[in-house]
DNA sequence: GTCTATATTGTGATAGAC
DNA sequence: GTCTATCACAATATAGAC
């Protein structure tokens, strides 16, 4: 199915995601979404009533992507260190495919923290369940000597930060060489688990 | 000198920083800055000509704050691990006092990466010098077995991420208890260096 | 320097023909 | 469902009195 044959509603959502994610709610113009979708501005309102409603549809999907999906890995009985490797690899792969999701989601949440709770509820998202089950497992492992909350946040920070700070890091460290930067990101799939496991495993 | 006695230009800059940092360039209204400063909208243009110019003044200062100042620590001959402790402690302390700086700076840079170079040049900022001198030092230490670029980015990510993701983390991990969250941040001044040093020191 | 009033343009949203 | 035309208001910026 070629791009031109997509239903109008799908074309709008794709275009809206592209523009909203790059420019944010405040920076996005309805006209630009219409242009991106190759349709008329009025159709946006016909399908989504208002800019706010269209934004919510986009944000909900982006937020769901952003929250790591780890239920299967966490609940399986593979070794703990292996779970870390799988998580980092999977999550960084997702970020490579959606590099602008983190700064978009985090900016919008900081811009309007009040909406966070309703967003999560409307999406049926309960990240605290995943996090708590992860934390519980970490606590049960006697080999580890670290507050699981710090461990989880360290891991997330190391995975996400390069994508959020990409323009600076790419410029300062890699002379704006995109390929070199992306190669470096690939390395981190191995480097981050190594770094974590080195730190927390018994000496 | 009480707040009401400040020069008008200073009052404007303070108000503009407050509003821009919280709402971003696109989300900020000149009227709101005027209200925050307790003056008339026209005065903003009298002092800064345009919204863009006023924004640049605010952004330049925020960006300078955001770039870690480490020259003294790096150039001194204190032990390497101690330098890490000092850096993390100093940088997190700055972030506690300016918690919204990271998401503001990183959002605006992602929104308009082209401006990054001119911003840095106009500010005389050369973060690559600091970074490279830090990397050089790291490479010279034979005790360490890690790519210095990964080490630096890991450290920055662990320091900055909790501030960027604060609304989510505070909600999910700390039931929106502000005090508990800030206490956790304080812990990280010790936890992050411990985590790093555990990982990279010779076994 | 500071204010009020106004110009000018941009932008979300709607009405109505087809 | 899709388009053109237009409304209503918001927002940056300027003119001019004091």
C-alpha cells in the first residue's frame, strides 16, 4: 500500500506526528501539518475537531513508545545481567528508530505536568507496576549492592541522554559527523550493560 | 537592593528568563513577561527590540550555565577519582538551583540546531576544549579501561536525566512527594561517583 | 523611559459550496 | 469527504503622547 493510498485519517496522524514531534505543541502550525499530509487545513478539524485533540492523539502514541516495554523480559527467568543487556539493546534500538521521541515527550510533560496523570490513565499505562516489579527483582538478588531506584535511573539516563543531547554531542565530539555519532550509539548497546554490570557485580 | 528597585532592564531579563525557561520560545507570550516584570509590554521592545533578541539574551545565559564549568578541577593535580566526585557534586548542586535549565536548553537546541554554533561562538564557549582535555587525562590513566567518550556521556546522562524526567520519576517512584524526590537527588551526589568508580577501577 | 492606542500579521476554527 | 472563503481573536511590533 503506497503512501498516497493511505486513508486520510492515517495520513493526518503520520503528518501530525512528524511535525508535533519535531516542533512541539506550541511550535506547530496546523497549516504545516496539512501541507505535510498533502491535504487541506479544514480536513484536520473535520477529523480531529481541534489542534489539542490532534496533539493528544499524537502524544499518547509517543508516550506509549517512550515508556520501555519490559514486561516479558522482566517476568522471564533468564539471568539478571542478561535482562539488563536485553533491555538496553531493545530500548536503544527503539530510540534509533524514533530519535526525537524523548525530547518531545519530556518537553511536553515538563510544559504541562498536570496532564501527565490523565494521559497515563487514558492510555492504561502503569509504568510504576513495571518499575516496581523490576525493583523487587533487583532487591531479591543478593549479589547486588545498590539502591534499585538509582540503578534504574542510571540505566535510563545513559540510554536516553545521547539522543536528547545529540546536536551538542555530535558537534563537540564528532565534528558533526552523523555516521560517527550513530556508530557510537551502536557501541553503547554493549558499553552500557558492561558499565552497569562492572559496577554492581560482586568483586 | 530590593527586587522593586532593580533597573528595568534587569527586571525584564529576570522575568524573561523565568517565563522562557518554563514555557520555551514558542510557548512564551511577551505579555506574560511584561506581567511578570510588572511593566508594560512596549518596554520589552524598547529595551530588546524583538522577542527573538530577548530570547537570545536569555538562552545565551542559560546555555552558559548548562555547560559544566570544570576547567579548574580538570587542570589541578588532584586524584582522578576525586575529580569525578567534585564534578558530580558541583554540577548536581547547580542543577538543584536551576532545575529547568536542562530541558529548556536541550529542547531549544533540538528545535533549532542550526543556531547552536553561532550561539556558542557569540558566547566564546568552547566546550570541546574542556571535553578533550578531560578525555586526554582519562586516556593517560592506565588504570581505566573505558572509552573516555562513553565515560563522560554516562556521567552527564546520570546527572542530568533525573531533572529532565522529574515529573515522571517523581510520580512513578515517589508518589509525587517532592521532598522525597529531592532527597533522592541529594543521594545521587554520592551514588553516581560510587557507581562510576566501581565500574572503571581496576579489580 | 514609560505609557496607551493601534497597526499588521498570523492562526485556529467554522460556514457553506460541491 | 474535501475544498474555498472567511471569521474572530491572539500576538508581535510600532507610533506617538506624556
